[in-house]
C-alpha cells in the first residue's frame, strides 16, 4: 500500500472514530477530543521537525510547551496597576542591572586576557548579582503582597489572546536558541540532558516566581478568542438558529464554542503543515535529511552541521511553543502544576514514533490517534473491567481490584501500542517517503 493510500485510509478511520464518539457518547466530548488532538498534532509536528528531519533528540518538550502557556498569560491578562505601582520600578531597575552586568562582562572580557579576564569576569558577575538582588527582592515582595488572594502578580499586556500563539512560539524559539548554542555542538546525549534540564528549570521558575505567573495559585479567567456560551444563549440570532436546527440553546452553545475552537486550531495546523511540507521537500529539507543520515559526510562536503541543527531545533521548538499557547487558550487558565513529562514529553514522542518519524502526515496522524486512545482508554477500561466481572459479587476482592486498576489502562495501552508498532510497523503507520522497508525474516 502506498503512502497516499495509507493517508486516505488511516485519516478516514480516525474521522470515523471521532464521529463514533459523537454518536454513541456526546458531540461535546467528540469536539473536545478533536481540539486536543489538533493541539497534540501540532506538538508532534514540531518534534518531528527536530527528530524526523535532523535526528535531534529533544526531551524538553514540556518546557517549550510551558513557555507557550506563559505567553498566553503575559499577552492576554490585563495589567495589575497596583502591582506595577508597588514593584514595577524595582523590576525595571533590576532588569537594567542585569543588562549592565552582561554588558560589562562582555566589555571586560574583550579588554583583558588570561587569568585577569577570568577573575575580572567573576568579580563583575558577583557584583552584578548583588546589585540585581538589591532591586529585585523588595520589588517581588511588594508585588506578591498586593492583593495576594486575587492577583499578587504583574498581569499581562491586555491584548487579544490569539496573539499569544505567536509570542509563545517566539519564547520557545529563544529558549531553544540558548540551549542549542550551548549543546548542539556536543554529542546527541548532551542535547537530551540539556533539554531535559532546561524544561525542569522553566517549570520550577513558573511554580516559584509568583510575581510573574502567580505560581501554584494559577491564573484563571484567560480571555477567549471565541464567544462565551452565556453570551450566545442571550443573543437573539443564536436562539433563532437553535430553534431552526431543533437544538437546545445550552447544548448548541457548547457545540458552537468547541467547533469555533476546532476551526481556529485547524487553520493553524493547516498553515504549519503546509510550511513543513514545503520545507521538507525543498533543497533545505533534503540537506537536513542528508545531515541526519550521515553527519560526517555532510561536514566533509562543507555543510555547517551545527548551524543547520540550530535552525531546525529553533523552528521545531517554536511550533511546540505555539501549541502550548493554544492549549492554555483552550483551558482558559494557566496551571503550572499540569505540566508533567508523561503528558508533554512521553506522549508526544509516542505520537511521532507511532505515526512515522520523518513524515509530517504520520506525525499528525500519531497526534490524533494517540491522544484519542489516551482519552478513551480509561472509560473503555472501566467498561471492560465491569463487563468481565459482571458475574462476580459486588464485594469480591478481584472485582474491586480490577475496577481500581481501570485508570492504569492508559500507560499500559501506550506500551502495548508501542510494542505492536515496533514489531509490525517499525517505521510508523505512515513511514517516511523513500525510506527502505524492513523485510521480515
């Protein structure tokens, strides 16, 4: 079966699964799963750009997605005027002290050599650290103490939240550039360690710097790029449309909002998919795959391998950051505690592997299939356990144990799927075009 036929059949089967949820469970659940599938597919697309194009092993996906969530807060939430009055000046002065310290270190290192340069750089860094903390600590205390129950942070720019999708990509790209400049010239395992470390640092900062993100207090009530259900239920045109379609306004408003999100997310996915496909099949994309397949040969031909790796690492991380901002937009709140490696690193890698690394269509399919399976595994597992133990007494310890074990079907099922794919489709459900097949012995 050709890749084109695989795409048609597998995407068709995925559509049937989503429709089945709508018919047999609820349409609001089906559209909710669809929205999360679209966001997961964008994350998988970003990781596929790094791994499938260039062979870069990024295990810091969680951190880059979290930066997108931070962008949603900083862009969309209104500024807290009282917090700015209490500590905004101190934050600005500490930022100027940081910039001055970095600039002075650069100046000292350009004018000195040897041991003198090292000692002078250390002295400037230590002095700068104390200068920064002199302004920063009182400002943070003042900000976090201002109406701590409701705000306790600076707020954001008060702009439409849809702009945060682009800003989230910029934040993630900047972090990726910093990590890449340090680690991409080293062995691949060092890159994995660096990305894992930076993601944990980002999460730790988000949880502890309350003046910026409210930390574990969370930021709720983020603005929406679509209408609110209550507003729709009060609009006469919407009530007329509901009556015309024969649907209850409350139910129809929930469907309408989720469908609006799905359209926005699908537009972003289509744009990114088109750009990714154009890049993959361009001379640049062929060069990236040549570097991936034989780095030494590419270097011998005069290619800047580290520079190209930095390009694709930044681009892929930016895509993940966009998806992270979209996810926070859908949730309507920013919760640092929700970011964990299982959801934002392991699952995304499973999506890429199962779908087919090196193939954008495969990565997107993997995003849909794995997230759909992840969501449906628990209710299906509970139904399966209930069916298998229906003949047992309600107090039977075996029945109680199996019922309690139903939520753990999710990681078990992910492991089974990985094993089956690695055994019967080692290059994924939609393998990279032109990749040699593995013959069975």
